[in-house]
C-alpha cells in the first residue's frame, strides 16, 4: 500500500509545518463478497458489526421456503461470521430458533471482544394471514457464534406494532435497543437498556417530544459512547406544517436518565429530512446524517451535523454526497466514527455506478474535513445496490455491507460487502510535534502495521528526510532530527 500525500507547500527543516493533510483513497481489503450462501429469493435488510480487532458478523433477513397454508416462504434472520482478513468463519447460520412466524429487519451490535447481540422484528401470522402485531426480539451470542441465550422479547408495551429496532453497545457490552411503536393512537419511540449479561436494565423508556405539533416519531437510531452514555435520533412528522419531517435527538446518561430535552438536528427544515443515522466516538462526540429533499436543488441529498458530547452542534450542517446526477437522489445513509471522531459515511447513490443505484462512501477527519473523495463501494453494479451499513474496528478496519441485485437476475436480492482499511490518524505525541531540532515524537495511525520503512521511503517524491533522520517503526512511526517534509500526513499539528 502506498500513501498519497497532498503537497500543501514546500517545507524545509526548521520551518513550521501547518496542519497536515493526507489524501486517502479507499483501501479495499480483498474483493467484494456475498454474505449469504442461500441465495434463492430475497436476502435483504442487512446490518454489520465489528469487534476491536476487525472480526465481524453480517446479519440479514432471508426468505426461506416454508409451507403454511397459502404462505410459501417465511422470513428468517441469518448471519455469517468473518475473520478480520475477510475470510468467512463457518457457514451461514440462523440467528433464532425455528420460529413459527416471520422475522424481519435485523440489527446487530458487537463488543470489543466479538460477543454480539442481534435484534429484529417478529411478524405474527394467524390463520395464514399477517396480523397487525409485531414485537421486538433479540438474541445474544459469544464471539465464537455460540448462542448465549434463547430468543428474548425486548418490548414490554406490546399493543399492535413494534418494529424497526436498532441497537448500539458500549465497550463493556452493555447495550441499548430502540424501536418504533405504532398503534392506532400513537407512533412513538421506545427503548430498553440491557446489561452486558443480557439482563434488562430498568424499565423500557419512551422518548418524549417537546414539540406539540409532532404527530408521530419514527425510525429511531441509537449510539453509545465507550462508557455507555447514549444518544437516540429519529424522524418526527408534524401535523400540517410545511417543515413536514425533521430529525430530532435526545441525549441520555448511561443509567438511562434523559439529559435535557429533545432537540432538532437539522438546520434546513423545509420539506422532508428523514432516515437518520448516528454514531459516536469514545467520549461521546457524535455525528448524525440523514437524507434531505430539496435542500440543494438536486432532489435527495445526504446531510450531516457534528455534535459535542454535551449536545452542542459543531460547525454547520454539511452535504456529504459530492456526486450529483441529473435527477438526483442519495438515500439511506449510515455512519461510523472511530474513537477519535474521524468518521465515514455511506449511502445509496443514484448514477454512481452507471446502473441505477450504487453505494457511495466518504471519509472525514474528526474536524469535519473531507478525507479524499467520495468513492464507489460496490464492484457488482447491475441495477440496485442499496441500504448500506458500516462498522469499524479499533484498528481502523471497516466493512460496508448492502443489499444488491442478484448476479443472475433470478434470485432477487443478495447481501454483499467490502472490507477496507482506513488511514485515519490516531494521535501525535507530543501534539504539536516539533520537527527539526533534537525533538522526536510519535505519529500513530490506525494502520500502524501498514507503515514500513520501505513504504515511507517510496513516498520520497513528496516526503524526504535529511541525513541523520530516522524513522522508528513499531507503534506508529517516529520522526526526529532534521526531518524535511515536502508534504505531511494526517491532521496532527506539526510545528
Ligand atoms: Ca437472493
Ligand atoms: Ca406488538
Ligand atoms: Ca423538515
Ligand atoms: Ca447499481
């Protein structure tokens, strides 16, 4: 692998180096893979989670042949585990026991050691007919894929429909599941905290809305920081208001106590802002992304807003998609932050792969600066590639999965994915790092193992060292005496 440096200007020994920038193209690991082995019918609504070392699990909804009266298929939740190098571990497996009802729309979270929890919506059938009640279920697994429990019901209030669960987990394995509850009288957001051992922590809680004109709250998402404080975001529909739909959020302490009241995430409010995603860094900085209609004159676009842990917005909301086609839409974003707040967004992008919709992604530094350009994720491009999900490891590996048109056009949708290595800067020590005297320091990346002396030397056109300089490898690389840079790397302050 080779780093490409943006040469901001020419620097010599003892000159002050400003904030550093690296242009990072997407660094795929291996080829695009198909997660589902059983390909007949639909495999869709995929999600993915990754542990600290890059091992990951993909889950999805699979339409399995099933005979029950007029019903000829039933939705099951299936999964596939992977090693950090992208090789599959064992076979595709069913997440739940054999259940006499359909299971749909899974979400998954994983702790740093690889233990994971899958949640989904259970659809009830009665006399061969889908009846208007669903509930939220979950099941816990060890890192080796062994179930830690049977399937458990998550929601307590169970009148009519509970659906669209999302889940997030802290480093200790405590997790929170949120979902949408739809009854004839209300569309509301509920949540339930769980301890790492899978025990419900406190009662389920309902997200309150402070705006009396809100008619319904839908499609919640949740993100925990390292020690369990969390933020829930959702979309809210107004009654007869031109703002139509906005994105709201509410912060919570790890113990479930709401912090302040809910707040509107989006600044541009006319029309529809919907389908939020949210992700946090280690200490609770968070980013929300959503799709917005009519905001930039191009149909649907993806916008985002950065926040401090205390809920204060950082900077202004920003458009994430760069690519714009004639009848444009960018849809369904997902987000991931690394522990330092660098982030990657992915979404469905019309026209990006030359055939209907493809999957785009964009890397950002923690300060909101775009890192490299929007890039195309999917290799197989025929017709639809939509609904991406992204997960990242502490070592900077990340994986994007999505639902894709089938290769032979007979098996509808499949679940595909692509593994990547990010190049985010982790830290500088000291920061700012002084170069040119007797000082030395360390610049650490997620991708420390990728940095070798030969690779550094190979970048000589953009980066050079005077005699006497040394580069020490190991954890990060070290630069010291008399280093001369013509370009530099990362967002570290080098003075
Ligand atoms: Ca299929
Ligand atoms: Ca129910
Ligand atoms: Ca709106
Ligand atoms: Ca396509």
